[in-house]
C-alpha cells in the first residue's frame, strides 16, 4: 500500500432499496471507532435512487458517496432515462465509477468513456476509472496492450489526473470468485502506475473476507473496489478490518 489512504469502494450495482440503507448504519458505527479511520477512505456507490438518502445518512461519518455511471453530456438535454454528472453531484455524489466492464459489455467504448470522464471531472466529481482485460484477452496474453489502449483512449486530452483513481478489474474476475495470481497482479498494478504517474490504483474483482489476506499482501495496491460483498455490511467491515491485520 503506497498512498496516504487505503480505499474501499462499495459498488452496489443495480441492487438496493430504501430499506438497504439501514445496513449502512453498521458500517458507520464500526468506522467511528476504527483506529485506522484517518487513513481509510470508504466510498459507497449505490444506485442513483439512493444517492441522496445515503449521503444524508452518511453526513458527519467521513464515509462518502459516489455514482456508478452518467451521461456524457454536461448540460441538460433531451436524453430520456439519462442523468448527467452535474445532476449526480447536486444530490450528493462526490465520486463516480466510469468504464465499468458491465457497461463496456453493453456498448460503452473507450471514446464514450473518455467523454464521460471529462464531463464528470468538469462537474467536480472524482472519477473511479475501471479498466481490465477479458478472459479471452488474458489467454491471448494481450492484457498490457488492452490496458494501455483503455488508458490512452479513456484519458485522452486529460492533463490533470489528480482526481482520477484507477480500478484494475479483470473482467474474468468480476463476480466469479476468481482472482489473479499475486505476481501477475503486482506486475499489472506496476504497469498501470508507470503509465499514469502518481496514480492510485485499486483492485476489483471478487474481493471477499476470505481472499483479502492474500490480496493485501500485494503491496502496490491502494485499495479495493468491492461489488457483491459490499452489499453485506458484515462482509464489508470484515474486508476493511482484515486489510490492516
Ligand atoms: C465490480 O463489479 O466492480 C466488482 C468488483 O464486483 P465483485 O466484487 O462482485 O466481483
């Protein structure tokens, strides 16, 4: 772990209703007395419908809220069903996940992701930029080439990268229970850090209380993007605690 903070980002995906907010109380309570509170960043990224109530609930807790995607247009417009980054910021989002493979797989390309990142930064959101190779690309041994392309195109014309956090998420690892081998993960994180100097690089993909001991031993990772396990407060707290033990 190389930076000031260790990040724990909860990606709730398309899960959760108003009653799911009750489970966040456990995390607030835990975090209040957690001795690593000052060097830990917890960011909840719920569905858009929960951003406002969640940010109210998290007020004064040092836990922040983010969104999971946005339209690329900064201004308002006739885009039925869409929400832009300004709207997300106005209801309490401080961060936004962009480039997630679940959105890439339904048609988001690097160019569109670049427009979204630029619009989100302009609106004052911090961006959690997801990159990662598919299983097929891993088998073809073109992981670095793929990541390089995602980085170059996704960050095209973005000079100031200080509000961008990279989340390396191998697609084959998301929701599958599989994680990369330690050495591969260390090398890939290093590769990304060389491409984007001074960047924080997180790992995401099937992080859970069982494999966190293994993952935290990789000492160039700056934190974790947690999907499935973050919806269960007990598991999420366990992941955070075990990262320091
Ligand atoms: C994700 O979707 O960003 C993710 C990391 O999911 P999971 O932890 O469920 O693999």
